[in-house]
C-alpha cells in the first residue's frame, strides 16, 4: 500500500509561532499512531520567524525539541531546504524546496496572520494540491473580526453590539478623535473590549472601563492593525463548540472555559493553570442543541471547511446565546479545546486527524469541484 505524503506546515511569522509548533507535534504524533502509520508519511515544512521555509532535517529537529529554531543571519543552511534568501530578498523567495513537489496533501497548522487568514491557503490553492481546512474565503472571513461579524449578521446570528473602526480614524486630528470616543461611549458603554481585527489568541485586546482606558486601548490596537473593532461587554458564560466536515458538517458536544482573570486574555489562555476546560459544559439540553445549531450556521456563513471552533456567550440570566467568533484553524495540541471536544464526542485524536486529511481529499476531488 502506497502511503499518502502529508506536508505538515508549521511555524510561521505570527506571534503564535510557538503554539503552531506545539500543534504540529501533536498532529505528527497522531499521523504516526498505529492506525495511521501505514496510511501516511509525514513531510514536515517549518517556516521560521523570518519567513524562510525549511524542509528536511531541520523541521524534524524542531518537532523533536518543541522549540523554535534560532539561527544567526550567516549560519549555514542547505540551500535546497530554503524557500527564501534573507540576504538578497529577491525573487528567490518563491523558489520552493524540492520536497514540496512530493506532497500529496497539505496539513497547514499555522495560527494567526499569514497562516489562517487566507494567505497560505491561496498559495496552497495555486499549488493545486489538497489541503486541510478552509479555503481563501473561509479563512479570511474567519480571521477578520469585522468581516466575520458582517457575515454573521447576514446569517441572522445574534451577537453583541460593536463598532468597526480604522487606524486612520483613530489617528486622525485631535478634533475628530474625541467625537469618536463619544460615539463609542453612547452606543456601547462600559465595559467594552477593544480588539485588533486581524490578530488571534487575544493579542492586543483590552477591556476598558473609562474614557482614558478607551483612548489608550484604541491607540494600542491601532499599532497592531489598520482595522479595529470595539465590542460591548456582556456578563455571560464562555462556551465553545467544534465543527468537523465540509458540506455536511457535524457539531461536537459543548465545552466551557472558566477562569479567574478579568477576561480570557493571552496570558490566561497560555499560562498553565489559569483557565479550566469543562467538557461537556453543564448546560440545559435545549441550550446545548441551540449552540450546536448556531455553530453549524456560523460554519456555513463564512464558507468554512474541514474544521472550526465556534465561540459563544451564554447569558444565563436571560437565556440568550450570542455568537462571539469562529476560529478556522484552532489550537491543535492534545489538550486544546478543539480536539478535546471531539474526544468527548467519541472521536479520538488520531481518528480526528485522519478524518481531516480525508475531508481535504474529498473537498479537492474532481467530483466536488465547482
């Protein structure tokens, strides 16, 4: 039996580089599990923080150590393993390592900008090779919080009040900025959340309770992104649902995140012991079913494929369920919410990874082509 060669693409230039490595290690282990070992051969590709692509022994070393590769600018590297030349920065950046031609299906596990925003998906599409996860449209909509909310609104999914802004508006002349803050206070009130529209893992997010905090948070968010969103605060439980599939997706059991910090920021998310996952969430059956249905609606609204995690606010006092966001390439370590939700739904980690590869092949087969 000929093994399918899976191009495991990880690392990347975003602030979630280390998370990507952790996810890739878990996926590599699952692809090597007994039930998958005779089906798949792993071809790892590591994107360094400077954007260079490496194949061969180096990605294996990173997967083994779990730590990013740290190199000096003049350290020797095998030229055939590099996609870019950091010294010349010429068209050589588009030269691919020879191993790229050997890939039968890609498994990109790049989190954040340049990984789950449609950019790498566009490149893989041009390669005309199947890949796991959403395409360009689904990835882009799932990354940009403003475009995402517009898609949810069009689908009739309830969500918190929000206001979309641009860096130009925030960094405008001193006469306009106070009026902008007045409008936010009048329409959203305090507390509210200021977020860069295109960063993942709660990077750059601030919870604000006063005018001075709002002004500072807007300025900080504008330094991260040219598109900014401000959302009204809500007292609610934070629950999540995992989705798996293409045109006929399935929803997992519901999970809940509990934490003692003020909100689910980057430090809380990635510091061990700061947050707990409760799976399944202790919810009334009708609420769980409604969340699952809304998760599938959100999946379709952004044209997602393969996998996604959909996050919600459950306002227990009123019974309201508000959609927060969709993540089309969620964290994928053995302890991450997405695989945990499927584990509690009867799909073990190795089977989950296998199904994602098969879904990629299904989506890109000639029979499913538009």
